[in-house]
């Protein structure tokens, strides 16, 4: 079984995206866990994942609204393919109000 974590960085401010709600869902849309990013912009889920497709849903509209920042993102959905032969997936999101990018980290 595989574990998963994420790290969200506010690309405009150049610092971690603190207090952003992130939800981990399975391929059917069932919520496995919901967490809020910590002071370093990180979430590590307790769930273990089998091989399959999962979605990380970042609640970006609410996070930007709380900061008084206009955004085009209602939410960012990152759909990932997990191979349980891999011990861990770390997925980073670089976020700004009008763009985002992601990558698999270590």
C-alpha cells in the first residue's frame, strides 16, 4: 500500500499556502480524508492507497477569498494514477490566483 502527501506553495507571496483545505477522494468521488495545510503548506494523509486513480481537491476559491484575492480557480482538482508498488507519492502544487502547476516531488 502507498501513502500520499501534498505541499502547496503560494507562488505570488513566495511562501507556503497555510490553511488551505485539501480533500483526498477515490476514483468514485468518495472522500477518503479532508485536511487543512499546516504552517508549512503541507498535508500528509493517514490513508493507504491501492493501485488506482485518486483526486486531490484543493479548495482554492475559499482560500483566496479569505485573503481578499480574486481568482479564476473555483478549485484545483489533481487526478493522479497511483501504483501501489511505489511506497509514497508527494504531490506539490504551486498556486497563484490565475495559474497553477504541479509536480511529483520526493
